[in-house]
């Protein structure tokens, strides 16, 4: 199944929302001084941001075809 630009856009939106939720939990863990949880959640945030950038690159590449 070929990825449509609408589907890729929807995935990007979902990743953005998930990233915001992870950041909110990381901020709450930071306020609670739970350093291990903060560290892990910010690592997850970085991975989600990386995935979103890769998705954006894919979308551009597919749009150029």
C-alpha cells in the first residue's frame, strides 16, 4: 500500500500530539524530582522528534515524485 500525503500528514499530527503528551509527563516528573523518569521521557521525546523529521523528509521525497 502506497503512503498518501494525507495519511503521512495524519501520522505527523499524531506524532506531534504524542510528543506533547510525553513532554507534559516529563515536566511533571521533573517537578516531582523523578530524574530517571525524566531522563527516559526526554529520550522518548527525542526519538519521536527524530521520527517526525524522518516522516517529513519522506513526505517531501514522495511529493517530488
